[in-house]
C-alpha cells in the first residue's frame, strides 16, 4: 500500500469535511462494534430504517417469489448500523418480503435476549443476530432452532451454537490486516493499548487475536489486555484517558479501537491530553462518520472497514432462501447457500460450505485511497460504514 503524501492528506481532508457536514446529527447514546439512521431504539420496538435508497447497481437477489417475515437483531445502537439498515431495505424491496431490525438498549446480554424472545413471540420466519455474549446466548439460539425458527448470525458469530450460518467479516483476518498496518506504522517499534466493548463477543476476541498474530516477530507489542467499556461511550473515552495516564511513561505510542465507536473516543482523549500526532498513532475499525472525518484531518492513521450493508442485505436473502428450501429440512441452509453462491462469487466473497461461513471481506482505508472508498459508498447512497 502506498504511503500517503501530504498532498493526498490535504485533498482528502477537504472531501471528508464536506461530507461530514451532511452528518451532524447527534450520535446515539448507545454504541456497538460491530461495528441505522435510527435513534432511540428500545429493547422491544422494531428498528425503523431510513427510506429505501435508490436501487444500486446490484442485481436482484435470488429467492423472489418466497414471502416471509424476518427480524435482524444488532448488538446495540451505532452509526455503524446505518448501512446495514439500507442493505436490509434493498433486500426487502428486491424480494418483496417483510423485514425490520431491532437493537437492545442498553447494549447488554439480557436486553438482547428480550429482543430475541420478542421476535420469537411474533412468529417471524427467521432471525439474524449479532450476539453480544456468544456463549451465553448459544443455548437460547439452539432452542429456537430446535422449535423450528431458523437463526443465523452476522457481524459476530456464536460458534458453539447450532446457528445455521454466519455472515460477516472473518474477524481474525480483519485483525491481522490491522496489525499488519500497525507494523508499517511503527518501523522502530510500538507499544500499544487496545479498546473494545466486550471481549466476550466473538468478533472482539478474533480481531484482537488476529492483530496479535500480525505482531509476532516484530518490535510492536501490546502493553496490557484490552480495556473494556461494555459499549458505554463515556466509559470508552475514560478508558483511553486512563490508559494514557498509566502507560504513557512506559512508552505508549499507539492506540487501537477494536469497535467502531472506539476510534472517535481515542481521538477525543488524545486531543484533550495535548499529545502530538507524531507521538501517538491511532488505528481504528469501521468507517463511522467521525472516524472518516478524523482520517481526513490526519487524526487517524488507518481504519479497517467491514461491509455492514451486505450484512443486512445477505441476512434477509439467506433467511428467505432457507424458507424457500424448507422442504429440505436440515439441508435447507445448504440449498440456500448454494443458490446464493453466484452472488457471493460476483462480489468476491468467500463461502466456507463446511462451516457455513460467508466472509464478506474488509477494506483497509488510509488517506491515500479514501476518495475511491467514499465514492463507492455514495454510489449506494451511504456516507459511512
């Protein structure tokens, strides 16, 4: 990857600031990682997404003619889910099905279980969920599946459950991609601290382990285990402040935000502490509006972005295809995945048929390639991811 130049940074700054001006609504109080233009979701109300965007250039999804009602459950409220909601809307329009999404508020396990159980009570035809506590919720997912409701995971997996498939990022590889960028940023060695919502989430564990894998044999290391904030924005900011206070004297020169909202929290704390950019590198995940703005303003060095638009679009498509193939019983998911495979191939996504995993991939964004990235977002009616 080419190193950014001063001219590239300045050019992107102007672009990012102009886009950010369109996104000045207050941020929601709860945040996730995962990373909808919706605020004030509660633990029972269905998610309301933004109006269905103009049709993108994506071809129609397979499965039209099968009708059902589907629920998508995120792990909290965050701008990260804006594009997921639009992807859901696109699939809903393509397939002419009913689908909406809900978020637990507060963003914790018990609230998410309530949202899940409410969806079951409403007799939906399938549920997609991004688990907050993967191990804790697995028996609940298994019970729903045993009783006849298909359940898939997206964004964060529940590998110990009997979920039918996983759609999202290979978070280990995403973490390794971020770690690889960190090694480039610290040719003389780096001492890092990471920040995350909850290490009980599979995506958090995988990202961190992948990041550490990329650091093996280098002079870059973590000084401590990740600071957890339980998806509390104020706690996320305080964690960064505490880490700076405790570890700056020990050579701390890099901060890593594993969840989408951690990036803005890091930047705010670094600025408040008066630390110059040449003394502290910032590595993020996802493309929240504030992160893209900070990247253009040279306050963030790199962000690894996922594809939540496809999380929403593909979740609805697969649930609908599972219903279409219902006569195949236990093999319905295999029929669904095979029918969807041409679309996955078109997008360069990897299907692991044995594990029933769809790796949607990631993009590594720096000021050098940000303009192209933002152009692609705008083509789908998005300003962030």
